[in-house]
C-alpha cells in the first residue's frame, strides 16, 4: 500500500456479498487496513423469489424496500458505526440516510456502475433521491468527476482496482508452454464485443478463447470457426484463465462512460500480457508499448495480435512491466480505499 495508513474506524459495510464479488474483495481490504468491519449483506435481505426481486430492482420504493431499510437501521443501531460504506446503494431511502447521519455515521458511496450514463435503469430511483446526502463519493470515471465538481459534492477520484489476494502472477517457472490460450477474452458480451471478436476469428483467422455465461446463446446455432467457448470463470479459475492466455483482451463499457476496464487492471496485476482498447484512461495508467499494448480498431488489433503471438519475449517483458506499474502506482484495493478513508479525515 502507498500513502499513510488510515485511522481505525467502525465500518458498517453495506453491499451484495456474492461469491467472489469485488465487494467482498474491498471488504477484505478494509479489514487489512485495520478497520473494524461489520457486514450488512444486501443479498440476505432481498426477496428470494426471482420475480419479486426483479420487480424490487426496477421499482425500489414503498413496501418493496421498507423491510431492508428497517433492517439496515437496526444493524446500525446495534453496531454503532463511524462509517456506513455503501456499495451501489439502490434500495435505501433518503429517510434512512438521514437517520444514519443523525446517529453520527458518515456515509461513503462506492459505485462502479454509472447511474448518470445512457442506460436509464429504473434501479437508480432511490440512489438519485439520496446521493446528495453522502459524505464522500468514490468515483471511477472522469465523466462523474466533472459532474460532482459542478454539483460541489464531496468526491474522490479513484479507479477500478485489483485485489492483491486474488490477482497475482503465476508461480515460477511459468513459460509460454503453459499458455495454451492464444487470444483470450473473459467477460460479458457488452456492446461491440461480439461483433469485434467474431471478426477477429473469422475475417482475420485468429484463434480466440472466450469465457462467460451468455456467449453460447449469442453464437447460436453454431460457434464461429476459431472460437473456443468456455463457461463462467470465478475467482481462482479467472486468474488461471488469465495466466494461461498469451494475449488478454481488455475493453471498456462506453455506455457506462468508462475510461478504463476493470479487467485491464486485473490482467496487469496477474502479471499477464494486457492488450486493451486505446482510451485516454488506459493510456494514463499504463505506458503504451512498454506496460501494455493498445488498439483502436479490429484491423489494428489483428495486426498486433499476430505480431505479439510470435514474440513471447516481448510479451513477457510487457507483462512484467505492467504488473510493476499496477503495484507501484497503487492500483490495488488497499491503496484506493485507504485514500477514501483518509479523505474523510481531510487528508488529500
């Protein structure tokens, strides 16, 4: 961790604590930072019925959210937190926020999705009613920084960060013979990615390995030639998939106004070769051609992929440099969350 360690606090951590979730990784980081953390798992308080849960997410108001708000206030009453840390708070009302603050807690918002983008999701109703009550907003995209500056709301520019207990390099000795996946993409088929990857495989005849839950349905009735599909890769499987890939593709979700891809930081932290779409955000956190390779079109991607597939020496050097940059620059959860806690104390 870079920077000064934060003062210890009692933190009520409010998040959906699914298996291998990034929220869980951030909770681990807070505990490593010496914080006394009590978890309020949102998933334990939402309806078990899929239909009811879907209705709640689309219309988070009234009786659909009253129970979880009472439960959160009860948890806060018992734990008496200094800070209520909210990961993507979409179910909590302004009245709940005001009660938490009246009882002496500061509220931190950590939201990786974008409530102000172009997706117009109904899930943000309570967020939009409550976000001005937060004492600190951790922002991961430049578009949000401009908004919160204009609104004069307390904020900190952070970034999508990696979990050091999960995202680390492969054991030695690890060579190109262990990398059985040539060009790899692990993740969701957002935006242009299906068409982009299909062109790489068919038009440019490149071997692709794609992992994710939704991809098989997209490639019905037949998976294109040169594409090998796999399922979801959680936790250690995700890390090993990155290790076993000679080239790891990274994208950004433009509909979310993202500047960098979360997976781009994780790939570099895993000591793997990062080949990402060229964006100002990626160019700011990794030096092009030294710590990562970038592309702006499918044609550039194909040309560079062919070149680097044949140059394991360059891939090794770039992957090592990318890993070093991610560690030294503090792209890890511990450093980023320490910055947020220090910001609450007025430390920049």
